[in-house]
C-alpha cells in the first residue's frame, strides 16, 4: 500500500519517517520528496507498506497527529495521473497570426 504523508517538517528525513511507520508494521520504503533544484524538502513524502491492513492501521493512527512539531496528514496515495497539458494542443492553424488582412 502506498501512503501519502503531507505537512511534514522540512527537517524530517526518510529515516525518521520510516521509523514512525515501522511501529505499525513492515515498511518497504519511505521517501521525502525534494525540490529538484535546491534539494530542499517539499514537505511531503510517501511510505510503501506491503501489508494493506498494517497500512490502513498506520493511516488511522497517524492521520492528524503531531510529528516533529507539525500536524501531519496521512492518506492512501492516489495513483499518479497523466500531467499532460500546455504545449501542443492539436488545434492546428496558426492562431490567427500572419493572416492576410486584404
């Protein structure tokens, strides 16, 4: 089960997140998401727990609790959606530019 954890303290590490969830069962992985350019935490992360029952228990017990000075939100992670958009819009034409006015 993939679990989304938000409102994390910017100093929270993957290791401390893994330790928090390990109290509820086996943790396959814990990852803090960081900014590509600054490598600074973005304040959220994901925890993968192979056992769904343990994962649901962790969500129930940890959602809206204090962790490292912040009230965290813990939910089942939604599947990644296609983030297409912008750029090519398949409408063709030239948008009215460079047309002959006469």
